[in-house]
């Protein structure tokens, strides 16, 4: 489930994940809410954290300020 295309545009799944992360959540909670396998959610989170669109703290993930800006411009 890639999140960012080669052109830098967010995929629909990334947009859904970023919107969900307005409220901090664990990977397990995210997988349950989106209906995606946990391994795909974890891969997406790694990609989004690496792009500074999501931050991780205490086992939970939330959208970063940069992630909000990217989502608004999508």
C-alpha cells in the first residue's frame, strides 16, 4: 500500500490514513478502522514517518504539521 507516488502525490489510502491520525492511534487500531492488514499499515506508517508526514510517540502515531499541510494541498 504505497502512500506517496513517484510524483509526490498522496495516494487515496494515504489520505485516509492521515485523516484517521488526527486522533493518535496504534497500528492495530489503524488496521481495524481501515480494514487493512496490520503488515500493510505498518509499512505505510514507516513510509509516512520517513516523509515527516506522521510522527510516532509512545507506540501511537499521529499526523504531523507537515502531514496536515500535505493533506490540505492534496
